[in-house]
C-alpha cells in the first residue's frame, strides 16, 4: 500500500559543524521517494552578513538492498541563497541522513519539512 509521511525537524550550527538534521529509515522491501525542503537563516556569529539565509529542495529515491539504503539514480537538488552553506543526503546502513554544514564564525538555524512517499510489497 502506498503511504505519505511528513517529517519536520530543526538544528542549529555554530561554525562549520556537520550535524544531522533528520534521519530517514528506508524499510526492507520498500521503494521510497523523499522530497525535502530546507530553510536556513543566520542567527549570529562574527562572520557573514545580517539576514543571510538559504533555501533548498532535494528530491531523491531509495530502496533497501540487504539492509543498506541505496540511491535510485541521482538526487535532484536546487539551492538559493548564501554560498558555502551545504545540505546533503548521505546513506548510512538502512538509513538516509539529511546533513547540513554551516560556515566558520556563523550561527545558523536550519529547518526542514520532508514528505516521504513509499510503496512496499
């Protein structure tokens, strides 16, 4: 049966740290499409400009092969905003990590809403 799930999460970065904004589990015998939307804003620090920010859209598909999340094709990505702020989807075992990387001497608040669509056997 098909399903749709909506996730929301947030994380703050100080300097160029690389935290996980959210972890998605890719169940066995399932094909999953992920449509992530991320909005970020500079909240302080000694570098960057006031009101720096960015938005991003990442659309991807995964399957679980023997306990390992496997990307189907490529990740469709669109970024607008401050250069150097990074968002990445990284497989890790049966999970996919939505990770962000801030900038040196910049505090950033990252917010995400992701819809996942899955079909299983």
